[in-house]
């Protein structure tokens, strides 16, 4: 056995999680050490399935990869002595989760193929859910039929076996898809349901998959991408949905089947309330704007309204300024009383002042950012008291009027 041809223990037994091996090489890398063994039960990332993690002696296995020379590299958090025998332990919870998802993918892909003659052209086993990409689009009803057929195969507890075959032997078999590798192939067979070339880890019987739940689907590259969860992932997802629904029906005091209608009514009520609120805000803004205009200070032929207001956001300040400057002869500087402060500068159409230039002078002194046009400008994140900001605005306006 050479370092480039390690014995892959997971090929023969996906349930193998502890083993002893000889350390053949160790190299330093930027993120740790990479160890090569003469044999390993650690699965390297391949074929859409993530790598295993665990321990080698007292080192943590952070990642496992297939190297270009055929060896399997184990990324470790510490160095191991070359030439020594070490004990390896695979994280079983992670391994079994991957076994459930990958085996479930074989079953689900085969169900789509057997029922609808739709082929799987892509597979990704993610940390939360998995996806398969199908080569043509399908209706929700056809997707549901494939999901049902896949679960029947799971509950029939069919045996899952592994065997090896040459290219010539494989060519005579009814593989679900054409192999992408040459030479001797590892075949995973689900009795009377699926036969595929695959190097991944799988359960011994389909019953161990538990359940296959299609979570969502979307059109993707002329076909459809199907998201699914198997076994423990499906259970955790169900628990999350159960708790969310239970909380929702408790808050809304409705039965589960009444929840969609209750949410729809809430949305309709919310839209109605927003319209009412907007109308009231416009009425309030009109009333407040008239009061502010009366408190304005005349600077020559122009009336300056400079006020600090609480309880108004940026939209509200803009609305007030727009209402005031709809009348001729006004320039407005409205600031919020909070910290950091907001400010809105606006002018009537007949006033020859650049509101954006006034704002730039204020932000140069008090920081923040903003922008706008010559008739209306807005700034935010100003650091300073509203009274100081408005004093600066009054001075900038006076200088601009004098200059003009």
C-alpha cells in the first residue's frame, strides 16, 4: 500500500467510524497540518457530499480532501508524528446525517426517473438542506407524486448494498445515469429501485433514511431545483414549523386550518390602517406646517422657518418642509431633536438659495452625510445639539441671502 492509494474503509462499510492507521506523511500548511494515512474511514468532500470530521489521536480533523496524487489529505489542528500508528474516530452524528441525505437523494432521484423520466443533473448536500437539479420542469402534482413514491421505498425498508464492477460490466447494467469516471466503479444498489455509480456513504437499508420531505422547488436552468430534507433534518424542520404554527394560532386565537385566512385578514387590516395613518399624518403635517410658518422670522423678503422638532422622522420632516415651501417666500431648516440628528433644508420656488449648498456647510461642521437638490436637501447622522445645528443653518442662510 503506497501513500497515493489509501484503503478507503468507508467504501466497504459506511458504518465504520473507528480505525487504526499508519501516518505516512505530514505537511505544514497555512491553516494547520495535512496528514496522509495508509487507510482511512474519513470521507473526503466529493460528489456533492461534504467531508467527515472527527479526530486522529489527539488532533481534530477539520477537513478531508482528495489530493491530486490519489492520497486523502486530513487537515488537522496539530502535528502528528510520521511513521506512528494513530487511532481515528469519525463524528458519527455528522456521518449519519450525510448518509441519510445522500441515500435519500438516490431514492428521490430514482423516483423522479421511474415515474416521470426526469433525470437528476446536479446534487448538493448542504449544511441545512439538500438540493437536486432536474433536467426539465415539473408541476407541483408530479413533484408530490415522486415524493410519495420515494417515501414508499423508504418505508419498505429495502436493502442498500455496495459492489464493484469494471467498465465493461457496468455497461451491461441498467445504471440510472452514465458514470463520470472510468475504471472500476463502486455501485450503490437499492434493491429493485435504484442502481448508481457513487463513492458516497449510505445507509444499509432505506428505512434508516426515515422520511424524505420536499421543502421547496424553483425553476432553474430550464429545469427545476428541488430542495429536500431527510431523517433527522426533516424532524428538526417539522419541529420548527410546528412551533411556529402553534405560536401563531395561539396569538391569533384561531384553529390551524384558519391560519392562512387570519393572516390574510391581518394584512388587509394593516394596509387599511397604513392608509388611514398616512391620511392623518398628512392632515397633521398640514396643520403643523401652518403653525411653523407663522413662527417664521423675516430676513428681508424671505421668511426663515428654523425649528427643532421631536417625534418626526425624515419623511415627516420632508413633508412639513414641502408643505411650507409650497407657498412663496420661504426657506426652511427643520432638525430632529434626537442624536444623531436629522436635518431638512428646503426653499420655495421663488427663493434663490441652493438648499444642497446650505446642507454641505452644515455637514462640514457637524459631520454626517446627505444630499439633495437645490430646492430640497436632507442630511443625517449629524453630531451636535439641534440648537447648534439650527444656528449654523441660520448663519448659512443669512450669508447666502446677503451674497445673492
